[in-house]
C-alpha cells in the first residue's frame, strides 16, 4: 500500500470510523477525497489559529 493511500485511509478512518472499503476504491477517487479532507483540515487549522471564518468551520462540521 502506498504512503498516500495509507495516509488517506488514516484520515478516512478518523472521520468515518470505517476503512473496510479503502482498497476497493479507485486510486484517483482516493486522491480526490484526500485533497478534500486536507482542505477541511486546513480550514479547521486556520480557524484554530484565529485566521479562519467561523461560518466555514460550521459548514465543515455539518458535512
């Protein structure tokens, strides 16, 4: 398993608590989902540093 796939599975498991289907997904789809998760984490990190929008944080948490 590649490093990127392992990293995606870790993020996926953290958010969804279910990683059984990770290896069945298309790699391009995994890359897209990893990018989305990283974007969400960056929004949360910016908010934690006092740099982000509270509205964006609430939108992310509702997804």
